[in-house]
């Protein structure tokens, strides 16, 4: 689009897979590529596009190849869970980086040498990462703006009917008021406390004290606006977090329970089954059965997208 808007060739893009063969998307659609990782042309910028959920196995060759790019002149970026592969290769050490909010907590634990943020995207020296989805457009428009000016970037944004170019500091998630469809400030504050205190849950009395209202008043607010009680809503929030960790991390089931405030393994299993209809162990087993082995043509569950600009034009 930048080329079309300007009438000049500022950028060339190439699609690359592990061995040069077409790569299937999660919907089964094959994407043809131009090169394998061993045949790539000279590039200014390389972006790794990762799958969701994170593909934690079958990536050894890709990670080894990425490590060999360390110290080169190429800028390296990750889109969505592509940041995970860059981190595995040690390419985000001592850098600010981001990933989809769903995976943020687990990556902060797994990669302590990377400064993982919850920002929409991060541009740190020659490391570019974004949280995925439409954040990729905001990141690319910001990069284009750095080289050609934000007026040019805005004209590209308009062609995509993209109302505004969000900054890196814009939040990933929809604001809580919008997400829950509520505007009662004390209730919003209570839910924020719940979401911020998963590992060590607060009592209903503690919640009421922190937001400055009586327990009975808090219970009325939950019943009126969320058709629930604080303790029930809190438990369901912890269970949803546990499900997220079971599906998107390799943490042992016992540790998942502890991370979500369940000090008893049996209580965790019972509460999980009552809410979701299966135990945490059965959840993991079902997930493993659903996973299909990656095709030989790909070390990732998605292809690698590598944009390049004209090096004489100073592009990404």
C-alpha cells in the first residue's frame, strides 16, 4: 500500500518458509512462498509470524537459524507469538518486547532477560515486536512514519479505513468498562482488584474495604450489574485464568492451580470440573489430542513473513 500511495517502490516483501514449500494456515489454506530459510536474499528487515496458541515444539531448526542472524545488520521483528521464537533464540535479551496479552504472563516468567511489556507494540533499536492482530498495522505504520513522515503514514492508514494510528503505549485490551458493559465506578474498581489478585485472592470483605463500600453494597452491585456474587465471579475469573494457562503454557497442573489461588489440588480439580465439565488433566489431554503434527514444510505453524525495503531508501 505504501508503494501504491506514493507511486514509488519503497518496499519489497517476500514470504519464506523453512524449506521453501507452501505453508498451511490454521484454516488449512496454503500460502505459497518464494524462498526457504537457506535461500533468502539480502534483507533489511525480517518479521517472524507465529501461531496462536504458541507452537512450543518443532521449532529447533528455525530457532537455530534465527540465532545465526544475531549480530547482522537486519532488523528483526515478531508479530504476535513470533516474539516467542525470537526470545527462544535469545534475540530479545535486554530488549523491550511485547506479545499478545494472553501469553504475556507466561513469557515474562520464561524469559526474565527480556523486558516484556503489555504495550501494543515495541520498537527497541533493531527489534520490532507487536501483540498481533491489528497491532501489526499500527506498528508498520509507525515504522513507515519514522522514515517518510506521519502524514504519509496517515494517508496509508486512510486507505485501509484505519481510523487512527495507535501509539505503542495504547492498551491491548478493550477497557474494562466496555468489556463488561458497566459504568459503575466502584464495581469496575472491584473487578480490577479481582483481575490483579489471582494468585492470592482477596476476600469479599477485603474487596469491599479496598473500594470503600460495605460488603452488602458490593454484593448488590455484582448482583445488579453482573448477575453474580463477588465470590462466584472471583472463582470464575480464577478458573478462566487457569484454563488459559493450561492451554497456552507447559506449566504443571499443580503449578497452574497455585498460580490461580488454589492451594488444594483436589479443590482445583473439582472446581474446574464443575465449571468447565472436565478436570484440568482432561483439559490437557483433550488439547494434546487436538494438536496436529506440523507438516514437514514448516518449522512453524505459520509461515515467516519478511518485508524488506530498498536499502538505499533507509526502509525496514
